[in-house]
C-alpha cells in the first residue's frame, strides 16, 4: 500500500481557483502595464543577478506572468510531483469509494490552503515541476506596489531580482533539486522513534516525530540559506540598477513585519517561519561575505556537504571554520 495520502489534484486546483479572490480591479491598460512591466523586469533581472552573485551558470526554463488561479494550479502540480518523486512511487489512484471521498476531501483542503497563500505570493521559482520555471503573480504585485506607494518599475525589477536569484541557484547547483526531494522522502518515511515525548514547544513538535524534526530543521536551514541569499543579493544589486532600492526595502520590511492581525495571520499560515528564514539566512550570508566574499559563500552550491546546518545558520563562524578553515 502506498505511504502517500490520497489527494485529488483536480479538486485541489478547482477549489483553490474558486476560493482565491481575483485581486485588485484593474482596467485593460493597467493589466497591460503590469504584465508587460513584469515581463520586461524578468528579462532585465538576468544580467545584474549573474553579476552580483557570481554564480555563473546559465539559468533555463520559462519566466511567466500569471494570475492567482494559475499559481494555485502550478503549486498543486508541484506538490504532487514532489510527493511522488520523494516516495519513489507513482502517485496512488484510489479505487475504493471511501478512498475516493478522502482524496476529494484532501484535495479540497490543499486547494483552500493554497487559496489563502496565493493572494500573498509576489513571485516564485518552481524547481520541482517537470519543467521548472519562474512565475510572477501579476495581481499580487499590482496590489502591493500600490499599497506601498513605491516606484512601480523599480519594485517590479526588485521582485524579479529575488526570483531570478533562485533560478540561478538551482542552475549553479543541479544536485539541489534531488537533494531536497530526498529530504522530503525522509520526512515521508515511517519513523520507529515514536511520537515526541514531553510537552511540545511548537507546531513542528506536534506534527513531527523526533527523527522527522531533525530532517525538518535541516531542510529549514537549507531554505534559510536559499531565501536569505536571494534577499541579500536583491539589495546588493544596488541603486545603479534599482534607484529606489533603499525605500522599497524599508517599506517592504515594515509591511512584512507588521504586528496585530497581520502577525496573527502569518503565524496561522506558517509565514512567520518563512520570515525567520529570510532574516536568519540573510544574516548568515552577510556574515560569511564579510569574511570570505561572495565567492567564498558560493561554495555552498558545490555539494550537499557544503550546506550550512541549523547550528551554522545561527552561528556563521562555525560554518566558516568547517569550510574555510
């Protein structure tokens, strides 16, 4: 019997597409402006990212400007692909009525979760699709650039710099995709260690066994590196490329770190963990670059053994001693 849960991908995409709001009301000219602007920014981001990162590997795959329901459908597809590859078996098709009903329920739950997330994502690199590509979510970019009151051309390019960095990270480290899928496979594997003992300290403690928590923290460290690296590099491009970069960063971080209702929603969605990855990963990258430069940091893309551990993300000096002596 398969270790994977039954999920009806069609239901997930349909429910997510139906539940997600369409985004801000835009006229035809405004739609053309944001779509055309994002396409131009995606192309314009390639050269400065290659220069500032020094990653050197030509990135491949399409760069697409999409709407919210398309983002939901792409992430449903990516989730199903990841789970199947991580388990090493074709995704199971339910035969019994009970399993079919469960698959539809699970699909609806996945679609609903993606509908909530999909209104917040500006862009994303999707490395786990059969054909990886970069996507930019036009209505979300339009909403945020207006809410922040920033230069729209600068903001669109700034967003693209981040996602373009992810695209080039995976090009520089072709082993990274398989490595992360293998880690997901470890999370899916049965764990003989049993449930966690004692009072759980976080949601991660509730939903993972002790062995799975070790893997989860290892994956979180890798994601902190990838996100923090992209966050740092998008600012290192500098005002020669994005003239209002300092203003954009200040306003974006203020919006990202809002308290109150926004903070409660972030916590419920697990976005607070994502924000911590940006912060901790960027701090790690800056500390390493201060000592050994960008080229010294880029050895993290040479092999899985070069990735920082959770402890090394928190204390970059330990990674520097291990890797650079």
